[in-house]
């Protein structure tokens, strides 16, 4: 082998290594040029028989050949190995999908949706309003006295600009009446906020479904009839309802209402604390002062309003002992529903 042939063979070997399509082809190039019986052996043999004046240059060319070819092989090997690893970890679109199962709606969402369906069936429409309210809509228009405890910062989340996080969904009723003439028949499901200490039955963040019906000659009998219909649809066909006298600033007369226990049928059990009744929430006839605040004539229209806690109904219906379970996002718990 002549001295000038070494550079030509070197270029050919580097080109072959760079063009190798896979690791097997690359290994074949390496063996052909650097293996025990490869071209490097022919070059070393030519070095031994070279003229003494050429031996030094022959040795340099031999080292350059070996180093250049080995570097080309190593560089191409790194590229091919990286491509192989990427291909192995890439998503194979030809494989069947991995079924993870369907999710389910949160218990609170289930109750809201069911309550909405029930009231819509008897003519109620759904209304909504902002979570951040002003004092007028949350308190003043609802006939809440300036000294009422619910206005205290210990009970209500006030913002720096004087607004607040609504303490109930009743402000929605005010906003609807401000912009709509009777008859009005709406429910207002939504999130509420109060400075309650969290325990098994209380939370600073909870949900309500409020209802309002305003028209001519609306009475407590209408209220009881609609709530009875709701109770039987939600709890079962044999559920009864009872009213107990109470006080709310925005209704007069005001009542608290109970459903007979759907578990024991009113006989007494652990769910109803052996009373036969389950306390739901409050209601009553809309106070004339509320009508005046929204521009309605209390001599021309009457109406009723009611509210109920969504989490409370969920706990009763689903047998949930602690309200905090609803918000811990434990999939093992939520999967039951």
C-alpha cells in the first residue's frame, strides 16, 4: 500500500461510518477498517516494508487513519443509540388505548343538578349572580338590620374595597327582581362563603339552592306544596314536610322546614337522630320591605322564598358523616358516588 493511498482509504472509511444506517452496519465498517483482519493491518504491514525515509510519515498517516475512523464510528454510534432509545420510548399509535374508566360527578354537583331538574319541571328557571357582592344586594335590600350579627366581620368575608363574598345566594333574587317584573319563578344554586369554623357539619365554603316565586296571591300553601313536591322527588314518594316558626330578616312570616326521615319513614333512626325529622333549611313569605327595595308594590304582589344547603342534602342522601370528606378530593371516597 502506497503512502498516498492511506488518505483515500481514510476518507472512504469515514464516509462509510457516517452513512451507516444502523448499529450492525456501523460495526461492519469498524471491523472492515480497524478489526484484527481489517485495513489497518494492511497499513501496518506496509509500514514495516516502507523505505526508511518514509517510515516516520507512514506511521503518522497510520495513526491519523486509526483515530479518524474510530472518531467517526464513535460519533455515529452515539447518534444511532440515541435514535433507538427515542424510538423505544415514543408513543406507538398502533397500540390499543389504555382504558382508565369513566369519571363521575362530584356529590355536590349531583345534588345541584337533580334539584335543578326537579324545580325546572314545575316552572322554575335557573338564575345566577356574582360570588363577590356589594353590601346593598347581600344585606340592605334583604332587610337585614345594620346591627345584625351576620354583617359583622367575624361572620362575613369583607374585601378591602368594601365588597364581600356573598353569604348566601339570596342576592341573586334581588338582582333578578331589579331587572324583571312579576311573575318571577327562579332558583339560584351557587357557592356561598361564611366565617364558620370547619368541623363535621360546617364549612367556610358551601353551596345553596335558593328559590323565589313572586306573583299575585302567592301563599304559604304554594310554598308548602312546591317544597313537598321537591322533597318527594329528591327523597322518595312517602316523604312529608313540616314548617316551624322562625325569623329571617327578609321573610315574614318565616319558617324552618323539615323533611320526614326517608330512611326510617319517621319512626326514628341514627340519620334523623331518632326524631323522625330531618332539618333542611329556612323559608317564608317575602317581606314587603324587600319588595320596596327592588321597586315592587307589596300591595300588588306576594311571594315566597326558600333556601337549602346542598352539602346537607348530600350528606343525608348519601350517608356522608363529615362534610370535610366532600372537599378532601380523595378519589377513593368520591369513587363511591
